[in-house]
C-alpha cells in the first residue's frame, strides 16, 4: 500500500490494469509536488521488462503536477489466479532550483546518499479481467437506472399528490358556487312568482272588464 509522503502525493494508490492476453494496458499516475521546493522523482519496478514507464524520472517545480503513464506490455499467458506480485517504487528528493535532470548525481536516489531525506512511495499492481470491468460498469449502470427509477416514481407521486390537492380545491370551489347559486335562486324565484301572479291578476281584471262592457244592458 501507499506510504505517506510529505514531498509528493500520488493518485491512485494502486496500479490497476485491465488484463487481456496479447493486449497492452495502461494506468496513469497523477503525481503532485506538495512543497515550495523543486523535487526530483524516479519510478522503479521489480519487473522492468513487463512495464513501460514514461516519464520514469523527472524534476517537478513547486506545487507542480505530473502524469506518469505506466503501460503493461502484452502478455502471452495469465498469471496464477490473476494475482500479480509486481511492485512499483516512486522515490522523491528535494533538489536545488534550476537543476537539470541529466545533471543529477547518480546516487541521487540511493538511500545512502546523505544529501537530504529520500522519500519512497510503494505501489502494488492489481490485474482486472474484462469481465470484472464490465461487471463494475454494469453495476454502475444498474445503480444509475435504479436511482433514475426511484426519482421518476417520486416525481410521479408528487405530481399525483398535487393533482389530488388541486381536485380537492376545485371541489370546494364548486360547493361554494352551488351554495351561492342556491341562495340567489330563492329570492329570484319569489320575485318571478310575484310578477306572474300580478300579470295573472291584471289579465283577469282586463278580461272581466271586457266581459262587463260587452254584456248588453236589460
């Protein structure tokens, strides 16, 4: 696992390669200089013939970031139980400003060199089969699908509740309108009845007058 370092930080802490026969695979390491000093670094591995590292060494400016690409060469056979015992070591040490990489002393990354503290970050290698990678991707898709379904159901429930509340308000308004209408119909009906009765009375009186006038006197 990764050893805590003060000069630099590394992400990710493990080198993960998707392992397929006769195919290359790579993993990118993001290395950050956490100091105000110039820091030289070097990448070492227990299996140099299996991996291609670029850059495998360099000098980082203060607070600078560097991406190291580690490529797993195409392999002809699977490792036992897909377990990898390869290890990587990322060494770092403070160097004077404006130092050129080619000018670094050969013992810069030797622990015996007493220039200043040499820090080391150990990285392990993990092989991932395509099936596992696809499985993780499928799990992620399923999780996203489930989350979307849950959100959709919640949205439908909220819309249903809002529609029910709106229907209840409309029903209340309808009841109020019915009550107001019933209150207005009663006096209106009385007025109409009065007018009808009055018209009937006038008509009856007029007919009586006509009959009386048309009756000959004896």
